[in-house]
């Protein structure tokens, strides 16, 4: 299973939100490139980056800090947050980002998503963010759509999306474990790669997700709080 340490960016700093709430933010570092370097030192091969300001504002707010991380090289990097037009996709791909994560725009302009998948193939993935297995949230988790999360994932697969990141907002940042039962339902319903995000808090959680056959897991707060030793997790993955 692929492990993706997470770097969430707000005001050019490394932070974590609790359940996507911008008023419940904790700062874990002032230099995102240093955080990425520590992950590399632990043996990480992948990195998950979200521009939280971008997700809220619809712009590439922290692209300068992401450029600094890309200059380190060696990591497979996926980036999301505020990517809602072709110019933004191109800007990140030109930086060397391996995979661009679309969220809000995939919900609000499905035809655009289909065009980008046709153009860029596996370099486009979609983040489906929902509270539990309910309705899909958009615009930095500040708005809820009418889309059923599972059915939307099926539509994405039919459109040719090869990787779906599913974030359970209700568990994000709480260190209470992921919704393994739902991830099993989701993974069994799809043939594309599914990456879990939200609530992964222990080696046991990672093992449970691996056992049901998920492609990957994104881990953030559990690393920063010391609940998970990244080097140990990577060795067992």
C-alpha cells in the first residue's frame, strides 16, 4: 500500500485543521520544505499537499511554497486545493507535480473534468470529500452538494478517473480512526485506485486499510502528533 504523508498549507505554514474547520487550525511548522525533507529522511516516496487557502479562495495561493518542495526532487507529489481551471493544472504540471487533485471543479463542471482526464490521463485524480458516506462537500469543505458520495465515485470511474482520494471529513483531524467499513464498500464497488484520507491515527488503522485492499492512505496529524512513526509505517506498507 502506498503511504502519502500530508502537508496542508495555510498562510505559507504547515497546519492541520480539525474536520475542515478553518477556525480550528494548529500550526506544525513554518517551512513546508523542511517538513517534506523530514518525510524523505524517514523513507517517504510520496507526498500529498493541499493548499487550504487555495481550496477556500479558488486560487494557487501557496504555489511558491510548493515550488520549494518540488525543488527537493525524489518524491512523487500530488497537489490539490483551488485547482479549478486548465491554467492552474498546467502551472502545477510545469512545476513537476506528478498528479493534480481536482475537487470542487469536478463537482461543478464535470465536462471540464472529462476533458482534463482525456488530456492528462492518470496525472488527474479527484478528491471526493464527504462527511461519512453522505453528500459530497466542495469549496474547502465549506459547502455541501446534493451528490451522493458513492454514486459520484462511480461516475468518476466511468469518466476515466484512475485515482480517487476519499476524505471522510467527519473523522479528519480527530485521530479516531478511519471508517474502514465504508472504505471497503467503496473499494469493492470500484476498480480504480482508492486512497483513504481522514482519521488515520495508528499503525493498526493502516493495517486495516491495507487488509481491505486500498491502494493508499494519506496520513497527516498522526505523524505530527507523534501517534505514528512514519519510518515504521513505511517499512510495513
